[in-house]
């Protein structure tokens, strides 16, 4: 099912500079269990088999209560007063754990894969700990690995200041990481994988009759995100809109949903 879906979806793009790059972002629920992580690896491999250079952005595993979820890690600070700098260092651990785990599973499957932190991926931010802004992005390290035929796995929602201080892009920051890298690399596609079928008319967890939107404009997607819809981070939508030649797709890690294309 995964291979069939991937063959269909990846036939839509155009070649850019003789290198077809796809950026895939996987949310916390997509990497929460051994089974879901295997599915993520299968999707990454399917894209690679279709001739794409693949960059996968990984969020921390699961939600609060899961051992390595961001909120679980931050709960270790309960009852203490931690500076924002130290909180960001702890915040970054969840994505690193998840990213290394996915990378190791890909390697076990015979793939040439490498893991990078946000800093190693070239993301430079300001020093607004907790919700840093990207100031510069040099994707050379990522490009070198992709050109060498490797699958690149990047920790989402993090970067570093010019002085090397680890920073967090905030909640939903993995979307920002994926879109920023996708634009910088002139990727053919940016794919945002979640636990819902795509962008819906309402939150399907609250409104069972919510319907899938097969297409949506960047303007409407940004409006929905800015008004609190749990679709994508509004900063991520705004970044992706800067490069309309890159196709942005939102869909489910599970099943064969057609997802939503943002145009």
C-alpha cells in the first residue's frame, strides 16, 4: 500500500536542477510506536526508490506521557526554575532521540542514512529561546549528503545561534524546519505527515463529520493556521509560500489518504 501510494504521488513533480528533492516531515504521533516508525521508514524508502533525494524532518516521539515526548521531558523540570536557555537544550533532546532512532532503523534496512541536528543542517537563529526566529540557513551540509546519495534525517524544531547556543523554534517548529529546508534546497515537494487525512473543514478529533479539503490556497491555509486551526504552523505556511514552484502536501502517515495540496 505504501509503495503504491508513493508511486502515484511522486509522479506529479518536475525535475529541478537535475536533482529531485523531497522533504518529508513526520509529526510526533507518526514516530510514536515501533510500528509507526517502520511505516515512516517504508515511506522514506519508497520516495528514495522513486528516484528522489530524501530529507526527513522528525519530531519528538508521541505526546505527553510517552517517555521521550517533549512535554514529558519538560516535566522533568516541574518544581524547578530553569532558564529559557536550559529549557531549549532539554526541548531539543526529544527530536534528537527520535531522529537518531529513525536513522538507525533506515541503516538496519540497508539504507545509507545520516542524522543531523538543526545546527548541523545549517539553521542559524536569533537568541529568542523558546521561539527563535531563523536568521540564516546554509544547506551545504545537507546538500553534500544528498549528493552523496544519503537519506538525510534532521531533528525538527531546532537551530542554533551564531555563537552555537541551541535554540528551539517553538511548538510546531518541525513544520518550520521542513518548509525552511525545502525552500532553501529548492525541493520539488514538501510533505507534512500527520495523524489526520489532510487539511479538514474542522478538527476531525472534535467534529467527526469534518471533510477533507483536496486543495487549498496558501492564503486560506495561512488564515486557518493563524486562527488556531491545527493544520500547520503559520510561519511554515508563510515560508513555503515564498517558493510556489515547490509543491506543499499535507496528509496522513497511515492509510492511503490523498491528502491536501496547498497551491
